[in-house]
C-alpha cells in the first residue's frame, strides 16, 4: 500500500485555506479552481475503479462547499493510487490549483 500522507496534507492545507478565504476571493477564482480540481480528482478515481465506465461529473454545490468537495475527491483518489509517482502527481495538481486559486 502506498503512503498517501503527502496528498492528504496538501489537500487539507488547500481546504483550510479555502474555508478561511473571503467570499470575494472565492467568487473571483478560488471556488472555480477548487471545483475543477475536485472534478479532476473524482474523474481519475472513477476511471481507476472502472475504466470502461463514463465518469460522472461532480456537481457544483456552491462556493462554500468546494473545500469539502476537494477533500472528499482527494480521499477517494488516495484510495486507488498505486505508486508514489501517482501520489506525487496528485500533490502537484493540488499545489498548482492552490496557486491559481490565490489562497
């Protein structure tokens, strides 16, 4: 089993920053970036679990829910990652989204 602690830490940090962000920051860019990240991680997890299925898109539950959506999607993805390289790539996705979100 691969150690997914780096991913969990990166996602928890991003989620905490989202929760602390002012509404104006969420509206400008942060919520959209976070939702995009959550959708990408959910898509990757679904494809790993069932490569033949068409992934379902995570719904937009609103800007105040994106921190939870990112957290849930990341934890789902962490369950299906098989290598440290995959964990590193997922961490990179989180860090890049956080940078673009400006939080």
